[in-house]
């Protein structure tokens, strides 16, 4: 098989993923879609689907998976892993295929670090917003997040993402 063809379609892709820590169960996925139904990212962008990514891995679509920007959309919240009837640990699979995508040159190590910084900042911002909600919880009607706006915008400006 020519190298280019092999990159686009690689029957060993699923074995490579299964060999990663947490990737062992991927081959028993029966495509029920429970993971996608509970995914908070799918909720805001329907193009992102863990079920579909697993399907692509099982079909050997190595290049399509590793080069796709959707790879970076996962929040690694592990909701999918918690409800999977086949015990597929998709959060771990996602971590593994990100490392593979960097090792195979589709993305740079700097970009991987950048996404880690984004994740950390997102967690900090969530805490700020929850604290703001707690401060305003006694008010009637909608919870205002305006009291957090200043600190949130300051954090975004200072963050090195
Ligand atoms: S919930 Fe589990 S078995 Fe169902 S599609 Fe997702 S990974 Fe596959
Ligand atoms: S770990 Fe990723 S794919 Fe799984 S539910 Fe969370 S965001 Fe979705």
C-alpha cells in the first residue's frame, strides 16, 4: 500500500489506539451513541461526536481523525466514559489520539500545550463565574455574572494561551 494511501486508511489504527493506556476497550464499541447524547461539547456544536470519532478509528481513518480540528474540542470531562455500556474510556482515547496526532506531525507540541493552557483557563473562569453566581444567588430573577466580568476579562488578558 502506498504511504499516502496508508495514512488515509490504516487498518492498524484501531490496534495502535487500543495499545494506549485506557484505549483497550475501543474495539468493543457497538456504536450506541450514548456517549454523544451526553457530551456537553456536542450540545453546543453538533459536528463534534465521540461516537463518530470512534467509528472513524475502527474504520482506519487515521489521517481524517488525527488532522481534524474537532480533536481539540473535547473537554476531557469523562461523562462519556461514565455512561458507556461497553466501558469504552473515550476521555482516555482522546488524550491518546492527541498525543499520537502530535507525534505523527499533524499538530505541534506547542499547540498541545496551548490547548492545555486553554483548559486550565476555562476551569479558572468557570470557578469565577460560579462564585459570581453564588454572590448573587439571593437576588430574584436571573443570576447576574456582571460582578465577575472584570476579573474574568483581566484573567483572559493576562493568560498566555
Ligand atoms: S457509549 Fe460506548 S459503546 Fe456506545 S457509542 Fe459511545 S463508546 Fe461506543
Ligand atoms: S470527555 Fe470529551 S467526548 Fe466525552 S463527554 Fe466529555 S467532552 Fe464529550
